[in-house]
């Protein structure tokens, strides 16, 4: 065998081994992801529920939405959008939806759910959770990596990785199954923060992952609902939440709708 033919053979064999190893790694990753995301909606289920929720009146601007689901460890399990393509909704809202999903999961417990809307007042200057926004930064490699043509698809580059991030306005909810088990978080973004909350709530209800044990809203039928109790403090000119969990009002319509959202099972 001459030297050129020998090197060619080695190259072909090497490429074959490399491809086989890559295929095995991809298969192992897929198996691990299926296990990590067990019990959570897949891409198609998330997209269907999100589109149904977005189609209703939510008190916002009637815009298209991004939706993200993470598991209890903060690993992204599904990313979807409602528009005709990835540019039909604010591109920046893909990462915001992921942040909201991560936040709702990260700051909810098996016995107590906190929506991202519940965190607004506590994270303002002087609040008991001031600075929380900077505690878990988003991973830019996960957020911006991969081929943008796959954003919002079943193979979105975020899927299978930790996204991180903290967001403290409406649109993020914990996911609890019928056994009361906390499985992860849902985040939606693309409209006003109040409409985002309403859309997230309806999406979670459609996915039957709204068996919430308790929350801070004061509404036993909607324990982690958005709270509208911010009033101006005399002589300060700033908003103060009576209960400490309040969120700013976006529109009277969104406020009314929030009070009429489906009750927990």
C-alpha cells in the first residue's frame, strides 16, 4: 500500500469513528434530555397551549409570544412561539421568556409557589429581595448560541442546557402536576407584562400543570396570581405594595382578566 493510499484509509476510518462517536453522544444526550424533561410538555404541546392562550383577550397589545419550559434543575425542555416565524414576536422576548421560566422554578417550592409577578415589589430599592435580579445571570452562550433558524423549534439551541437569569415582572409560573409535584417553570414573553402573566396562566391551565399548593396572592383559588395593590406613598412619590407582593397595573382590562383567570383544580 503506497503512502497516499494508506493516509487516505486512515482518514476515512478516522472520520467514520468520529461520526459514530458523535452519533452516540447525540443519542446519549437525547436519552438524558428525555429523562430530565419527563412529565413536562414537549415542543408541540407547549406551542399548542401557548397559541390557544394568546388567541384570547388578555388585556395587552394582542402580540405574538415566546414560551419556554424548564425542569426543576433549570434545564430548558421546550421553546416555542406563536407567530408565523421567529421574527413575528419580539426577538428579545425569547431570552426573557427563558428568564421567567428559570425564575419561577428557582424561587418556587413544593409547598409555596411564587410567580415572577409576585417578585416585583420585593425586588425594588428598599424591598426585602432587592438585588435578586443580579443573583443568577443568564448564560449568554446558551442564550445566543446555535443557529437562529432553529429558535423556537423542537431543536432550539437552548434545549438541554441551563439558561439561568432572573426576571421580576409578570409571565413566569411554577409547574405543578396533579400529584402536587413541582416539575419546573413556564415563562412567556412578548406583550405587556400583565398580559404575559394572563397568557402564562392560561397556558399552564391548558397543560394541566396548575395544581398549585399555596402562594402569596391572598386568593386561595389563584394562589400565585398577580397582585395589584400598589399605591402611591404620601410624600415619597413612589409606589408601595400593601402586602409586599404587588405588581404595577398595565391596563384595567388586564387587571379584570387576572381576577377571572381559571381557578386551580
